[in-house]
C-alpha cells in the first residue's frame, strides 16, 4: 500500500470566502442545511445500504451525507452566477433505481477494437458495468495500477477514504459533486509509480446504450514524484439511450515533480444529461494539462477546479464547446493559486447555433502567499444563428501583490466579411460557415499535444456538421482512421 500527503483543502466552513453569499441568500442556505441535518441521515442511509451492499460503513455514511447535501444545495451558490447557470432536470425520484447495471453487458461492435488493443492501458464501461480492463505486460512489470474502484477501496482504503472525505468537505464540492459521490457505481483508480514515464495514454471509455440508466463514475489518478502520464476519458451515448444520465468526478493528484495530462471527450446522444466535475491538485514543480470537450448531450454542466498547491506548479486548462439544436451547456473553470511562482491558464472556446445556449464562467483566485504568480483566463464564443445564446463571465480574486493576472471574454456573431470572402470563391454558405467554425476552434485544438485527443476532437467537431474536413489539417503522420477505427462518430439526435 502506498501513501501520499494531501494538500490542505479549504473546509466547507470557508464556503463564504469562496462564494461571497450575504444577506437573505446566506440565511436561506444555512436554513436548508440545518433542516436537512435535523431530519437526519437514517432514511437515505437505509436506501443506499440496500442498493450498495457490502461496502464499508464509512462509505455508506458518506453516500448518505452526500445525498442529503445534493438535495439541500441549490444548483448555483455564487452571487456572480445566480442569473447565469443551467440546472439539469434529473429524475430524482428514480435515480437510485437507475444506477442498477442490470444484466450482463456486451461491448458494442464499434468499440470492440479498443478491447483488442494491446498497447494502451484500457478500461471500458458499458453502462456502469466494467466489461474490460487491461494493462500491457511491460507496464504490469513496472507496477502501474489500473484498478476497478471497488478493488482499490480494498487495497488502498485509508488513502481513498481520506480523499473522499476531503473532497466532500471542500469548498469546491457543489451540488453535483455530492450527487456523484452519493451514487457512484463505476470508476477506476490509477497510480503511476515514481519516475515512470508512460509514452502512450491510458484510456477509460464509457458507453451508454440503454434508456433510463444512470452512470456515476469516480476516477482517481495519482502520479508519484517524477512520473509522467496521460489519460483520455471518453463518454459516448448510443442512439436509443434517451433519458440517461452520466455523472462524472475525476480527481487528478499530481505529486511533486510529476506531469499529468487528462482529457475528457463527451459525445453523448440527444436526450442524455451530463454532469462533470474535474479536480486537479498539483504539487511542487508539477504540471497538469486538463482538456475538456462537450459535443453532445441535451444539458451539460461542467466544473473544473485546478489548485496549484506546490511552489512552481502549473496548470493548462483547455475547454471546447459546440452546441446545436436546443443544447444547454454550462462550463465553469476555476484556477486557485496557492504556492509561490505558480502558472495557470484557462482558454475556453465555444460555438453555438440553432437554439443552443452556452455559458462560460471562471474565477482566478490568488492567495496571499502566492506571489510571483502568472494567471490567464480567456473565454470566447461565436454565435452562428439568431436564436443561439452565449455568455462569458470571467472574474478575479487577488489577495496579494507581485502577480500577473489577466482575463478576457468575448461573444460575437459570425463575421459576415469572412463569410462573404469564402462564398465569393465558390464555397457554399453552409460549407463556409463550417470552415469558419472549425477555424475558430483550431487555435485551441492545436495546443493539445496528444495526437489521439487532438484528432479525436477534430473528428467529432467535423462530423457534427455532417461531413469531414480532415484534409484541411496537414499532419501527415497521423490519420483519423488509424487512431479511432469507427467509434468516433457524432451521434447527437440520431
């Protein structure tokens, strides 16, 4: 069993310092919490104990407490955003029942080639059922761990228990963090040993193929000192799996002098709901790259909290959103600078068309001791239809001097001059619009230094328009087919 020293996370008592709630809003929130805890945890504890049998008592109680917190908290507690947020409409009365994985599940045909991959560590979930997990033999010999979450709870229980308790007591735990921790029914634990540098990414793939199913995944990834690793999480929804819910909480824990890259590609189908929380705790001299792409789903609510605890640590967060039809997408990306000489960057870009709506939010927080910090937060959106809507709300909270912190935001319509220029050269209007949208994304996509993620994003973005422009991107050493076979298909509304 290994051990790791956790950074100090703000307790829930410091919630008011992070979310400046005052007056009646504060009183109402306190009354909600008191009312819930006076009622007690016994009811939810009994229900959850029957659904998740055989778990340690501490975990059952944590589930019950988390469920109580989910029901008591509002969708948004920050005064900055109370007028701009999306609250997924979840079937709360049947969520626990929907977490049952049901009968034996099979890997869909489009994804079977992933199970035959002998070069990448891979885990595949169909619904909440883990149907495949493998590690190449050469990596097994180097003691890399890729474990089902239930197995990790037995092998590393003290570590997992402390991590769970810190997350659910931290100031960045919101309503949907508690929901995932209450109903976790999938997930993996990943550990990269000291000084091991992986040349190929680790893949965790989720496929939703049944209607009215709820998958709540918890992923814990630890890179020990000197380790280097990349993780790709893919979330796919098949046609017919309507009214399904995918909840997601990933905790990236980068110990001193390590490097961790994490990418999430969300490709759900119409009628499915997506809630995602990603947390990156970065130690001294370590770096983390976090990439998120929201392509499908009906309503998506995403939150990313990156905390640079160690001196000289850095985080690079890239977020991409593409909404059409009546999609609703809410993305919050926060940077929390705690150590000396840290560097953080968030760059978010979104395109919305038809009647879609996107919201980008984010806060740069620089603590008193975090001098010599450099922070950048940029949120930009392009509106391609008269009825589409986009909002960008960046903000700063700086408690020291000797720092460099900037933010920018823009929401603009498609440039008519650029559109006219392309159409004047014989390009049909829809193709010209497509090229402008892909060009808008490309500066962010090209920053991603993992070929698998970069080309996966391009494929999804292009195919959402009903065609492919992969020949526009000149990287002859990589082809989309060789990387993904057939499973990277945009499925929204099909």
